[in-house]
C-alpha cells in the first residue's frame, strides 16, 4: 500500500460503489428524457450543474487538513 493509504481508503471505495454504479446506469436514460422533453439547452444545463456540484464536493473534501 502507498504511504498514507489504509483502511479508510478501502471504506470510501466500498461506500462509493453503489452510487457510482447507479449513476452510470441512470445517466444515459435521464439524458434521453431531458433531451426529449426539454431540449438540448436543458440537458446542457443539467450536465453543467452536475459537474459544478461534483467539483464543489471534491474541493470541499480535498480542502481538509491532512491526518
């Protein structure tokens, strides 16, 4: 194992498995629905919002003090 990685890394990986798998399965279906009912601009806005939310979450998690 790399220095600084341990059981907590494994726990995070395990905790993220189900949500990531669900998102991978649902994303194309939701994109098709948004495109059909709302058009391209709504789809683009939804993808942009999701990316901004993910970037904000990653930054807030990464800004913690090292242990």
